[in-house]
């Protein structure tokens, strides 16, 4: 997965189709993000660079309560890629 604006747009589409609101805000987020699950709002630190935004979204999307069956085919493909990437990162961190 490349760290480009196009990749970020595709990952943001996952949140959009899952009916989550994604906001970029200032704040003291130790992990770079905050999830307000009941309101379906994800807040990312607005000072994160492109790579940081993508990495953070890859970390948090698997934690969200989403129904992948409602996704369009393109978004479902991106969602599956995000899950695979997340699993790879988790496996590397355990080594």
C-alpha cells in the first residue's frame, strides 16, 4: 500500500460508507486519534502528515464496528487491504 493522497482518499471512503464522520482537529491525542463510537465520529490529529494519517487510519479501522457487506465493491477491496496491512503490522510488532 502506497502512502499517497489517493490511498488516503480510498481509506477515508471506508469511513464514509460506514457512516462515520472523520474530522481533523487539534488536540492531545496520544495515539494520534480519538474514536467517539456512540456518535460514529473519528477525530485525527490535524498535524499528522500524509503517512501518519494513513498509518493511523490503518490502525483504527479494524477497531470500528462496521458492516463490510454494505460497502461498494471498490471500498470493500480497500477495506480488505487495510485489514491485511493491519494484520501484517501486528505480526511484525510481535517479533
